[in-house]
């Protein structure tokens, strides 16, 4: 997907998944989507909490076995 | 105004510095502003090359305990204190050094790691920030 920033935090533990997600959010432009992939279980719950605190859009949370994939959208950028 | 966290780092123990940096980076990641005030033994950890050098607060056993904890942390892929401090700075966290401690410990700003320190100050600055904070912790 165009305008998608991928963050791979598989194998990382607290607080790295949250921190790397935040770094990507800070660098992202309006309208861009961030895809975070990881397997640290608490972060699957906590990254959406951060997304809510930051006023961003949580597009989806998918789970496959131990791995999860979270899509975050930075508001703005034309198509909403 | 963004939500704010202020931390006092009075202790220089390895595990306490970990707690401070995990909470600090976590709060920044959740969109809060964070200031850490380093005082007394905590201030030692701001000296050049000293961030990782503190002993464990318990079961240090002349460094053997710390060695074992570090080995387990490496196995669990826990990020190092230096790398967490880099994250903290990158995400906009503030690090403040206590003027009075520098005076009584006979240390100067020249000894401190200038990559880390944002500013130095006295208690009034902490109180001003703490009263505006949602969370304030003493470590």
C-alpha cells in the first residue's frame, strides 16, 4: 500500500514496541498509514491505547498465532 | 496543554534507572510530556559513560547479581539503558540535573553527558512542573 510505513517489532519486549510505534507516528505525514507487526502480547493492547491518547485512527488489529498486526492512520491528507 | 509526567531520580541503582527510562519512554509514547529530575545518587548516572554503571538495589553481590540480571535481560532482548536513553531524548524527554547536588558532590556540568542533559535547575523548577503534572514519581 502506498504511503504505508512498516514497523517490525517482532521479538522485541517492553517498552520497545510502543516506543518504535511512537517514533514512526512522529515521522509520518498526514494521511499515511503505519503498519506495526509484533509478538509482544501486552503491546497488542497498549499500542491501541496510545493511538487513542494521541487522537489517531486505529484502522485494524489482526492476530495470527502469536503475531499481531496493527494498522494506524494519521488523520488528514485529503481523503480524510 | 499535553498531559505531563515528572520523575525524581534520587537513586543511582541500575534497576531504578531502568524503571525511570521505561516509564519515561512509555509516557512519551502515549503522547505525554516527561521531565526527569536527577538528584543525589541519581545524578552520578548522568556523568559521561556512567549511565549503565549503577549496582542493583538488591542482591548485587559485588556485581555478580548484576551480571546475571544483565545476561537474562540480553536473553529476553531487553533494550539497553543507553539505547532507552537515546529513545527518550529522540521522543523529546527532558533531563534536568540538580544544581545543589552538583555543588555538594563537587561535580560540575563539564563531567555530565551533554548529549543527555537538557538543563540544570533547583527545586522551584521541579515544583512548578510537578504541580502541572498528572503523574509524579520518586525513584
